[in-house]
């Protein structure tokens, strides 16, 4: 590659880094003060892009474009205040991850609002008036708008630093970032402080989205892409650190630009296509950073108490629970006598996702370790079963046995790295591994079929037919749930909970807490892998989407929706979420809006999850 081409790519990377910093700085401010992982931050970015284009086209001219930029940021700020006041203020007392569920419901709602207003097609925006030409630097021609963005990033950083250090409000924000309880004890109105921080963070998200108008079209997928990128930047830089977010965005932008610029390189006679790394390079950087700096480049360590704040105790089930579970299992086995084939397919999906949710719950509940990338194990099990049948010629039954073992090996690898971290850092590292796994499945065309996936993976003859496969899934799912239940209430399960609740005391008693937590990953991974293998033969095909971020989010929603208190929680959450999604999807194009509204009502009405809240209600009446 010539020097002018390299310079052009580096400038493009720096321009993208500035936008990424604006997005991540808002998320960093919000998390630093409120400790909320605001999943709706990417939706505000998406709305900012759409709103900016709409205002720019409506007003026209230079005033319309720059007015659209400002209007989009204001719209995002107003939406952020509405989200904070109407939703989050009501659940600040709930565990942190349950607050994430509330913001996820907002994501679903805003996505369908955007669909209703702007339609399903991508929307192109205008060029920036006065900055639409290229500037010649040496032999390279550089877009002037990219140069504008490169300058804007440091300007915004300096402005935010001045706001936080030179004003009373900023000093209070910094104080709340370090010690919220002390700020409240000094008489500061934390409610107004939180709302102000949310407004500023949302303003920055909307501004970042609007500034991308000349560089990329507005689309409905921007929310998930934006929030993932923002999470990565914040974690690499260090939670709550604006300087860290700026440094992380700069590193990611430059490394991505170099990957594109260098293309294919040869090392020891082997060619490596670095362009393909752009899909996953930020996650590789995050994993590398967390391996050496578990709290990010410029962040501060998170104590154990912070990481596990709000974790509930696991309630031991009694004889009535066991009898009830057996009765439900018996009724489920009889359902093929009373329902049609469509209902059997839905019930099969419910059982599969109940096992998947229960496997994630094993990490989150007894282990106190949240995973944002649990779909990796689901996908590993799915691809292991599919490839063993399709490429190795194994039988379906043998593949169903082997797939959980392969996923358990994946759990050993992921867990070995992950247990060295805590809280959000641990969760984000699991997300990094999941994205790396997804990238391998997406790009390894010769083995996995790439984006086209694998087809022709139907059940063996002895399990063919909707009824037979449902009964097979029900049996395998029941055994899997029973084994998780046994491990949860075994000595190992109690050691896992001891490491969650009182790690220092457990270590003093001779418990190797890190080893116990590490061994929880293959147990959880094996169950998720079984769910993935059952899913493959249920659908007859497989694609990399089985291990995409959306699948991991679905698992989190199921666990949190049902409640983390008992094994019954994720099962109920899987039943409610899967059935509700199917029912709404069949009746309206705007199923996310309806589903998000229902989830939001459940979040507000049952702040401990469905099972947890019902259990508390029954305990009060007893």
C-alpha cells in the first residue's frame, strides 16, 4: 500500500475514533455515577442518526444540517431523561443486572418506534455543507469532514474535563463517581444529579449518532452495534474514565485502520488477511487489555462488594417443589396428545431455551458471575453436533452426547481467563470470547459454511417427527436441569456460593475460590452446549447467528425476567419470554414494541423477577 493510501486509512480511523469517543464518553459518565449498564445507550445513538437526517432534510441547506446535529443531540437528551425518570428511578434499588433488563426493554421499544417512523430501509443523509470536499495533504486526498471529526474529539474531551473540574455540578459528579453514599450523606440531591448525568450522557450519544450522517446511513441495526462498541471502549479505557475512553477509542480506530491498510501480510510463509480481523479486533484488544490490566487502561479496581452488589441468596427447594416439578414434567409429556404440530415446535424451543437460561443462571446465581457472551457455549455445542454428523458421519445420538463435552472444554478455556476478573469486566471478557467465536464461525467458510451456515441437519429416523423430537428434547432437558439442580445443591455448589458471598472468609477456610469459580464454567458450558445441539436438529440448519450477541442478551433477559433466586426463575423466564415473543411476532409487525412494553411492566411490577417477586409476596402473606 502506498503512503497516501495509508494516510487516508489512518485519517479515517482517527475520525471514527472521535465519534466512538463521543458515544463511549456518555456511557462512561452514566455508569460512573449511577452504576447502571445502560443498554439503551446505543438506541439513543440510533435515534440521533435518524433525527439528524430528518431535521437536515426538512430544513435544508447548511443551517438544516448543523441544526439537525444539534436537534438530534437534544432529542436524545430528552429521551434519556424520560428513560431515567420513568423507568430507572423506579428500580434503582434493584440489582444492577436487573436494571439492565429495564434498559433492554427500552431498546426493544425504541427500535420499533424507529421502524414505525422511518421504515425498515436504510436512510441516507446529506453531506456536511462546507466540509464535503477533500483536502490534499501531500499526494493524499483527505475528506475535510474527517479532519473536522478528528479535531472535534479532543475539543469535546477538554470541554467535558472543564465541566467536571471547574463547575460545582462537575465536582459533584466526580464525587458521586468515587463515593455516591458520601455525596448523599452531604445532602446533595442525588435524584437531580442522576437525571443531569443521564441527560448529558444521552446528549453525547445523540451527538455521536448525528455526526455520523455523512459517513454512514441510518439503520435499525445501529443500536446493537453502537452499544457493543461503546461497551468495549469503556471497558478497555476503564469504567468511569473519560481519558481512558478517549485513549481506547484512539487505539481501536488506529488498529482497525492499520488492519485495512495492510490487508494480507505474510509471516513465516503463511499469509494472514488482517482485513477480516476488523470484525473482531476490538474484542481481541479488550481481551488482551483485561489480561494485563483487569480494570482497564486508566480505570480503578472494582472491589468484590461492588461486583456482587444486590446478589440474592439461593433458596433451597423443598419436597413440594420436587413434587410440583415432576407433575409439570408429566403434564408436558402428555401435551402431544392435545396440541398441534406448531405448538409442539414452540414447546420444543421453550425446553431448549429453558436449559440455556438455566445454564447461564448457574453462573449468575450461585456463582455471582454475569456473562454477556453465554451464546458462545450454545453455538459451540450447536456447531460441534452439526459438524460431527455432517462431516465426521457420527450418529445424532452420539453427537448429542459429544456436543456438551466440547462446549465444556470451551468453558474451561473461557473460565480460566474470566475468573481473574469481576463484575462488568468479567461479563465483558465473556462477550469478547463470544465475538471471537462468532467471527471464526462467520469467516471459516470451508468448515462452518460461513454466513451461509449448514443445512440438512434433521433428526435421525428414530427421533423424526415433531412428537418424537419434542419428547427427546423434553427428556434431555429434564435430565440437564436435574443435573444442574444436583450440582447447585451439592458441596461444590455451596463452595461456589461461599466464594460469591464471602471470598476472603472462604479463602481463609482453605477454599480455592478462583478454582471453584473456574470449574463452574465447564458445568454451565456443557448445559448450554446441549441446548445448542438440540436446537440444531430441531431447526434442521445452523448459522453463526446462534452465537451472536442477541442470543446472549436473550439468555440474560430470560434469567433476569424469571428471577435469579432459584433454578425455577430462569425456567419461568424462558417460558414467558419465548412464548410471549412467538405470540406477539405472529400478530404484529411491531412485536418488539409490544414485547418491550410487557417486559417493562414486568420489570416495574416485579423488581426481583417473576419468581422472586411472587415468592416475596407469598412470604409476606404467610
